[in-house]
C-alpha cells in the first residue's frame, strides 16, 4: 500500500498550546489513594506522594492536570480537603458510591502538581453548590490579601498563592447522572454569574464552561448555543467530553473512532463561531477537550463493586494494542484542530482509565496507551502543520471513508526538528510512504519510534510489560507496519 504525505512549512494550522497534552486526576477509585498518594509506600516522599509515580508523570511532560473531577466535583465541598488532616471529615461520595476521606485536597494536590512540574486546572462545584463557594475558592487559591480565605490558606501553611489560572465551571451539568444536573438555561445563568464573580476576585483567570457531555446527548447543540449566547463575554473555553470503545469487537470500526471525534470538534467550532457572528464579537471562544480516552473494558467488573468502600478499584481498564492505536489517532485529531482545541485532558492519568498503573504497596507499570501519549507530549510541542495524506480508505458501519493511514506533523519551536506522528490502521498491509516536504530542504529522517508487531489484543500487566515502543532504523524510505503507531523525526543535516 502506498501513502503520499505532503507537508509544507507555509501551511501552518496553529502554534500548539502546551495544555493540549494535559491529563486528569479525579477523586475516583485509586487515582489519588494508592495512585499518586500512598504514605506507607517505600517511595513515599515527605507528603505521602509516590515518587515512583511522580517520576513517570514527570517523564510524560504533562503540562496541566484537571482536578478534582469529574462527577465527584458536583458534590464536593473544597473546605473538607484543607487544614489539619485529623479534622477532615469522611463523607459519602454519591458520584461513585464510595467514601471520601479528604486526606488529599487542594492543599496537597497543588503541591503534587508543583513537584511534577504542571499546572492545576481546578473544577468548581456547580451541582450542589454555586457562585459563592467558587469565588471563595479562587480567593483561597490565588489571592495574597488580608482577607478571610487568603488568610485561611496562610494559616494552613501556604504563605504564597497557588496561582491557578484555568478553572472549570462544573462538570457535565447536562447529565442526569450528575448531582445537581441542570437544564441549558439553568446552567447558563449559574455559569455566567459564577464566572463573573470568580473573575472579579482574580481577573487573570480563564474559565471553561461545560459543553454537552457528548454528541449523543439529546440537547447537544442547543446546550452549547444557550450557554454561549448567555455568557459569551465571560466564557473563555467550552468543554468537550468523549470516550470511545469496542464492545462489539469490530476492530476496523474501532480504529476509525477519531473520525467521530473530528466531527464532534467541527460541530462545536461551528456553534461557537455562529454565536460569535451573532454577537458581532471580536473574541473567539476556543475548545477544551478536557475528557477523552478509550473506556469500556471495566464496565462489567465495576458493577460488582460493593458500595461505600474507600478507594476501591474502579474504571481500571486494561488496555491492549488496538486501544493504543486509537489513542494515537485521537491525539493526531487534536493536533489537527490545534487552532481551536487549546486544552486537552487524557482522562485519566493514574489507575483510572489510565496510561500509568500502580500496585498497592508495589510497583508502577505502563499500559499500551502510554506510548502514543508519551511520544506526542514530549515531542509534539511547537507548530502544527497541515498534513495531507493520500491513501486508500475503507468503510466500517456508518463510517464511510476511514483512511488506512492517519498522520500529523509538528515543527519544533526552534524549527530544527520536524516530527511526524502516524498510525497505519490496516490489519495486514505495510504502508510505504511517499513524503513530499516543501520548505524543509536539508531535513533528513534521523529517528523513528514505533509500536508495532503485536496482536491487537495484547496487553501489559504489572508482571509483564512486553508491549512497548522501540527504536527502529530509519532511512530515506520509510514504511509503516500494519497496525502500528509511529513517530518519525527529521532534522537538518
């Protein structure tokens, strides 16, 4: 199979916002407790954070982590997670039918983020609470004034503000599974007034309004339009959430999942721009795709969990090779829309539908999906370039034209390195690349990393992590193996 890939230095999509490679830690399952935090672990630091996990996350170069939810945030009282730990209440979490100990809260999490080297993307509770509590939290986190909540932070041992700049106005507020779910106008009014008050406290922050919980929602489109019409001046980003699965064991269709993501993004961009035109505004509302991943493997086992446990194993999908390829195509799609998608959060980071897994009192290990995320996050900073791929397509269910090869290129900030990310979806055929590079005279292929040669159902475990990327010798002729994730880097002679 032949695949022609054309790249021109002049065909710029956008500078990539580093936050596109963000992730997500929710108080859900073992994401926090025995995930990033386990005081009794042999690697635990002075605050109880697992240093083995911390080092893996640092290697991923994650720039931003959304916290503390997710569905959890819609019933969360942030005050429960600050101050002396012995005084913090244990409470029921209705979102996941568990008990939250509040041993970790914003005080601890912002310190973990500093140690990792990332920003916090803080979500506020607009389910069971509202604007008053949200603006108090902004004061607690961001102000250095001689006022109650700023002083409370100082009394808790944090003299300097946390300087959190990106804030989510609730989570999936259209979902009937959400505590305090809202109708479009109910949410729109609450979000606008909350954003207004939060920005009055700290005008430097940016806010993300909830979009639909997914394109399958009955109010999708109407929800986005109502929220934007009501709050266009206050809103900086609107969120998108979407998960992808293969419960029917239809690999060709599953590998085309990114086409569904692509259409979702295009539809939300269209709505944003229609409201911009209607408002005759100079401002552009961009997108925060702050929950995305493959998620379906753990659904049945989660139904068997007993209620009201502390940090039970929930949403612990074990990922295989085809999942990794889908994650690779989803990353490529986000890069293709880097002009409008400025924030992305792989949901989630540790143990819960995650690339990084831990054993309680044991080791940390890597899932198959770790590799495409790692390669793009570490090497995909700079400028996204239009990448034209001419290749055969195939049909699967309602997806009419799935290209066998999907690809995107990123030019590094210093323009010394051009990086190609590519997936070959074909189950059987190698794709021989015909590369047409315009404006890149003197650039030669110097490095290739691949995830290939495995059965699509192969997985890793704590005992066996044989599925991993590897360096591949690269020459003037480049080919992509069947069912493969690939990263190729070009540099000047």
